[in-house]
C-alpha cells in the first residue's frame, strides 16, 4: 500500500479524489492502492527545555546557556493532534512506500520529515512537488515523483532554522527576563526575544526614534511660472544642504531675475518604454494589498493560501517574481481559462506560445521568464481554473494576481519624456514632462488610479503628478515670467506601515527603491516570505507594537526591550540577514548544516555571556529602588542624586 501524507485535511481530500482513493476512513481515505492522510500543521516540535533535563525547568542565569547535546522532537498538540498522529503512524508502519505530499517548501518539508521520524518510518519515501493543486498539476506531479534524498538540503535548512530559533529564543528570552523583567514568579513579565522578531522590532523602534528626535529645517525653493508651467531653479548645492537657506537670500535671487526675459535654451524629447509591473511574490502581494485594501500581512497570506487551496492560484509562499521557461507553453490555456472574467484577455487569445517575435506570437520577456531566478517555485499566477465561489476579499486579491499576469503579455507602454531647460538672468531653470503615446499594458488596469499608483511606487513606472505633458516649447523663444519663492520645511521619515515594514524586512532594513536591486537583496532579508506576517502578528500579540491608523508604533514595552538588549546580533537586521543567507546556502548545498549549528551554539553562548556581564538595567542592590546605570568606568545607581552610594567598577 502507498501512503500519501498531505499538509491538511482539505488538500488530502482533493488528492485522494484525484488518485481514486474514495473510501473515507477514520483520519484517511483509501482506494486504488493508496491511503491518503494528512497532518494539522506542526504535529511535531522540538522538546521544551525541561524535557531535556530537570535542571532547565527553573529559570535561572546559572543554567544558561541551554544547549542540548542532541535535539529531539515530540508530538506537539492536543488530543486531536495525537489521535491524527497515531493514524499516520499506524498507516506508515504497514506501508510499502510513503509519498510526502506536504507543502512544497522548507517549512512543509520539515513538518513532514519530523512526522516520519517520530512515526519510525522505515519504508522508501518519495516527494510530490507541485506549484498548484489543480488536477492536472497533481497528476503531473505524481508522474514525476522524486526520492526524498533529493530534498535533504531543504530539510537541513528547515531544521537549522528551527534549532536556531529554539537556541536563541529560549536562551535570550530567559536571560533577559531573569535579568531585567519586572515582577517575580508568575507575576514576572516575560521579555520575549527572537531571532527575527527582535531585529524587526528594532527597525520600528529606530524609525520611531528618528521621527521623535527629528529637528525640522526651513529652506526655500525658487520657481518661476512661464506659459502656465512651473520651472525649478537649478542652483549649485552641496550634498545634504539646501541652495536657499534664508528668505533674504531667496528674495535677492527673485529680484535679480524678475525683470529679465525667460529664454528657452533647450528642448529635448526622448521616447521610451515602461514595462509592466512584475508578477507577484508573497511579499509584494502583501505590500500591495496593504496599500490598496489595508489588509494586514497575515490577512493577505490567509486569502492567497485559500485561493491556492481553491486551485485558482499557484503556490503562494514564494520569493521570486519570475516564471520558469516550462510555464510559457501553458500560458495560452491559462489565459483562455479566465477570459470570461477579464475582457482584457481578448487581445491575447489565439497568440501562440512559440517563443517567436511579432504578430501571432505570445511575448516572452526575460523580465517575466528567467530560469536562473526561479528555484523551487515560480511567481504567483492564476492556474486557469474558473475563479468561482470566491469571497469579496478573495476576489480583490485574485484580481491583483490575474491582472498582473495578463499585463505581463501586453506590449510595453510607450512614452515620450521631455526635458526643457531655460535661463533667466544668470539662473538656470528646468522642467520635465511625460506623455503616454501608446498605453500598452496600462490598458489592462483601465482607469484604476490606485493600481497605477501601486505600479509607480513599485518602480515599474513613473507616470505621476510631477511628470505631466508640457506645452510645445521651442528653443530660443522667450517672454515674461513670474518668479515664486516657496518656503519649505524638511519632514521626518514616515512611520512604518505593514507594507513598508515588509519591504524593510525583505532588504534587511535598507531603503531600496529599485526593483532589480531589491530582488538581488532578498537573499539577505530577515525571515522568509512565509513567516514575516506571523512575526508582525507576534509583535502585536506581545504588545511590542500597535497600530495607529495604518502606522505602526512601538509601545513603551517594545522600546524598553530594544534599549535593554546589549547583543548587536539580536537586534541587527543586517546581521540577521546574513544568517538568513547562510540558511539559503544550506538549502542549496553550498554550506554545511553542522558548521552552521556550531555557529549557532557560539552565538547563543555569546548572547548569554553579554547579559550575564552587563548589570545595567538591574534593580539597585543597595537602595532597592533605583536601577543600575552604566557610566564611563563603573556602574552606579540611577538614584545617586538622592544619596544612594552604590558604585562598582567594570
């Protein structure tokens, strides 16, 4: 008998139907030589500290760091979880072969492997790897099963991620709670510290501090109105400074040109192309859904996961915006499957996926199809199944995915970029404009201004209010003009929203506007696309951050925690990003899991050592009221002005 283990009951039921296993049993389906069962997410987990040794039951600094000689797992959950595990175990014990039908990613591989280990699986294990749950995709996947050994590196990366989270999370949380938390016993506040959540919180705290300590500067801009067009003065300026720093200086410039003729010195037109917005990976979909619909990252993940399980979109937990070449021949069928829902598909119907250029052929752009930028899964796209029975919110998300997919096969948007230079007295002026010559892919989105704004923000286009079409200027023309001196004030950076925080996590805290550069930095991002939403939710649940409108604000608890943390590893997005890079290298077989494990142990030991050696933030042992603060050469009490005598060198 062949036993198939799916990731959840609904997926298991559909796979059983495709395989012809139609007899419903207790916890599985059977028929046609198959038994199809399922997990409930993480059935197994690493042991808790006290399950390794009794010495780790009590929270004390002397017992840290906790580093098990060998990590072990257990069945983790309620009675229902244990019951389902026993069903899986009994089936595996009698199986001739097991097929891993779990989620086709790092976390899914780990969930399944741990279940097989705990169940004592001794028979051969094959792997089903599909990017969608349509019947055709499942049948194709079963025809191309691979041996479990081909996914060993994927499993090792998932295991190192889990062990790393355990080591740093368990040890750092206990260390900081014991040393700094208020209260005692059951009333003591737990200071939760995590490998990804803490540097993410640090990003929010840092941005908030920048805003709160921001000192605005006043400056002036010189513009002039000529033929109902506002030209900007091109004044020499040093980096980080402003050309006009006083009203007197600005007024003197106005006086010097107001009676001078305004002369057009150059008119330059360049025709260019704007490419369609990229296809979606999970993060970019979460970003756009937050901007357009105010959906949280977690809400978007749930919606796109539901669309995947309804077989209308492909696998969602991806970090690439590209398709592999083998998808290209399937595109006409996918487009045909959704033509009744999107009239924008009509111009593409009948085009052949032959890779040729010109009329009658479906475009194949390197900006869409690139095998080198696709690993386990491609970008999120429609499957071609009819999108019926969707909720209102699911329809919103599906529309974004479908329209981006359709736009990818439309012609480029043709534009004309105009730059006009002029002079008044000794001062140079400039204005730029842009005109759409042929809308191309923009026709897919019609008059949806909000979608166009998303495209502009994502770096796919730049048709905005500062780039309007201009009058027909001619070199050498001149005439009167009206100089205008505008007072401006510098503004602080904006608070993070979920959209901008997701982008910051993706690029390890670096501000990156360019799409190509952002794509290259994904390997060094903090967290995985599939986990970032959960990390943000944890910060809410632990009351480290809160929402004010769409803005994210760090709470006093969150700010205090970041200020207490002395180890740069725990709050540096960049360092955490480098760690994430190594996990990806393990997944590709380019880095040894054992070497990474040794690094984890060393890092954990260092984090605990830093906490043990730092007394700042502790309750003063003399007056029992103040907190210990760190000076240049010694520790002292924060109540030294009130007469506390505590002092200790370090």
